[in-house]
């Protein structure tokens, strides 16, 4: 079964119910959202009445809440401890986000591992491990998914080896996982066109059971550019047929696939992209 969705909004008034309604308008059976703006700390209290309505609507429309994803805000950076107050803030804010995710009944939160900002990869990984172990000390039902990164700047997590090294240091491994991003992997140097081999490599280095989510995006960049610029499905350097293999790979049948592609003429393209993915036919008139 194809489990497909996209990024959707989460507003103060409609919260999770609005997210569900938006996902359904795209023909999706899962979705991903931020619980607040990804660039700041402003958050509204979770309304349990709205949450219950949203859960009912998901059940009525065959959306499995265990396949729904929250994305952690960008302002969290667990790799850099140069300034203790900022490092402590990242740990504290991630803890708070996880509480919100748990309150919503969501199982997974995707996290960018962080940027070492000159400290070096080894030190950055040490910092991430230390921070995640502190965060995961608390009892929680939420699993943190480390996202594969493009490798721009001093980002950590652009190789499977770096992801595996972080996981190896985590004490509560049952609450850690991975979210692949096809654009990021392309931009970091992996060959999406050889996806079978890529999955085998991931399985050997990290372990396929850790893979819980995939962001499926095309890329504006050539492989290895380390730039992280998403493109609409089939309009980038990865290509429609190569991405279709990701969507329908037999080993990934139960894993949610999330679109984070750019708006077209200031409009979300997700309905049209999901339709062409379901039909397995590229829409050359999308943009």
C-alpha cells in the first residue's frame, strides 16, 4: 500500500484537524507538519477537543495516526555546544516539542541532526549523542527520526556512516530512527537512480529497521552539489521514474512518503503531484 502525503499547515485555530483536512484535500493518506513556526519558539497550547476531532476524522478516512509525522523546528541545533545557553536551549526546546507531539498522539518527530559550526564532525556527533540521550531520558512514546542531510556548510548527517555513529551512541535505541530525504541524499552524493544498491548500503551501515519515513523530493542540483534545493517531482535532476521506484519499492511498503516540494505559482502542488504518483504518469504541464 502506498502511504503518501505532504507537508501541511498547523494553525492556532484548527490545529491538527486543519492539518487532516488539508491532507485529505490533496488525496493523501498521511501528512507531516510543524507544531509551530520552524524558525521561532512561539507555540500555542494544544487543544485536546480539536485533537480528538482530528483523530476521529483520520479514522473515518483511513489515515493511520502512527504514520503521521511531525518535523522539529530548524532552530534546534544539538551539534554545537560552543555557547552553553544555546545548546541547553536546543535540548530544552526539543523536549518541549516532544511533549507536544505526544499530546497530539503522534509517534514520530523528524530532526535535523545539527551543524557543528567549526567544532568538527567528531565533536559535533559527540554533542548530538549527549543531547539526544538527555532528551530520551524522559519517558515518552515518541521516536526521534534523524534526517539524512545534503551536507551544506557544517551539517552533520549527510552520510550513512555519520547517522550510524550517532545511533550507536544512543542508549534508548528503540526511540531513535531515520528519515531519508531523496533531495538531500542526491545533493550529498548518493545515487537515487541506483536505489536498490543505496538501500542495501543503508541496511549494511545503519540497518533498514531504523528507516521510518522518507521525504521524497526531486532536486534542482546535480548529484554531490551539497546545496539542498528541492524541486517538484519529475522536474529535477533525479527524475520522475527514479523517484517512482522510491515510492513503490517493495521493501518500503509500510513507510510514509512525504512530499516537501516547492509551491508553483504560490500554490501547493501536492494534489497534482500525488495524483501523478498514484497514476504513475508524469504531468509535464504542472509548471
